[in-house]
């Protein structure tokens, strides 16, 4: 099985649950982990059922993590947090207790589990256990919060000229998936992957400082107009510059982490890395007072089709 096995897109109705069960069973067998089949099949049945009943299309199933610690994820487009039980045992709103019969079954099938709330939906995930337990483990809700960004002090305006839209969107997806990957590995298996905790902390620090300054609204407008290139005007705190410099090192480190730990996702391609070095480099160059440097490469036919 390729380590980046494509996600399974599900339709509505009972057929979606059946397809998800078969797909996850095949994934466990293909990666040489047949002992996880029972838990993975039972857990994904409950998560897909919940997504079909309470989530929003599109719904996808994928396997992430590593060969030693695989993780089953069910993604849907609803940002609604999973329903918490009426009896609150812990005041920390990030703690996810056993809620509903379906998720109590997931908890019993898991070594770790939880939900990741993102800008465009949520991912409910679990790490299948070798045996179904009598009692379930406690999960956790992670992801975006509701805090409003504070007014910028000493803002830096960065002009990015001629950014290829497809490359920008690929960068955003890569960042989001890698951020979630290291965060969940750090949560579920910190002792096995100490580097994941360091990467997760750095990603979190960068995300906190950048907030809404990376131009997604302007890119969305370019996509709606069918444009291949977009000019961005980004406003970020000047103090983010050292973090952006560290970000370049961080992404290289994350690539090596992907390769060494056999993550069930790909490290960056040469094309992705080239774009990211240019894009991040614009923050560093303009913070030093240098003029913007437009994207120096031509748009390929593959990049055009990625936008459309």
C-alpha cells in the first residue's frame, strides 16, 4: 500500500458505511496490521454513521499516522463540535468525554481518539487498538478557537506579486495537514515521537502570530474569477519575521520526519518546496526593506488544471 493512500469519498446512505468498513479493513491488511481490523472496522462504522447523520458533505475517510501507529480519520464539512455529555467532569472545554453511544464504542476501540475542528469542517479520528476494551479512553478536541486576533502592533505589509493560485492552495493544504499530523501524533504518542511535540509547538506559535494575515480571502477571490496568478497584500506583525525564518527550517525538518517515521503522508515535492521558499522568502526580504520579487517561474499546464 502506498503510504499516501488516497482518501475515500463517501456518498449518502448505508452504502457509505459499508464502503468505509471495507476500505479500512483493506488498509489495515495492506499495511501489515491485521490485528487492528476489528477495532478499525467497528470504529469507522460509528464515525461514518455520525457524519452521515449529523455532519455535512463531502465526507471522506482516510488513514494517517505511521505504520506503527496508524490513525483512521473521518472528515466532513460541518464545524459543529461533537455533542458533549450532559454531565461535565472537567471544566477544560478541550477535553472530550465519552459522548453518545456511537462515540463510546469508538473510545473502546481506540488507543487514542478525538476531533480536530478546522476552518472548513472537522475531522473525527481514532487510533485503532489491538483489542476492543471494556472501558473507553478519554479523547480530546483540538483545532481552531473562537478568539479574535488582537490589533497588530508594529505591522509589516508584505506585497506578494504574481503568486500562482494552485501552488498557494497546495501550500495551505500541506501546512494544514502537516500541522494536524504532528499535533495528533504528539497528543497520542508523544513518547514515541518526541520530535512531533517540538514541531507541533512551532506550528502553533506560527499560526498564532500569523492569524488571518496569509491572504486566503484574496486567493478565494482569484479562484472565483478563474485567475491563475494573484497579487497579495498581507499584513502581519513585524515580530513574526524570525518565526518565518524558522518556518523554512521547520518544513525541511518535517520532510525528514515524514521520511524517517514513515508517515502515511508524503513529504513535499521539489515544486512545493520551491514555491514555499519563494513565498516565505518574501516576508524575510521585505522585512529587510527589499523590494518585492515576483514569482520567477512559468505556470505549467498541471498547475492550471489544479485551479480549475
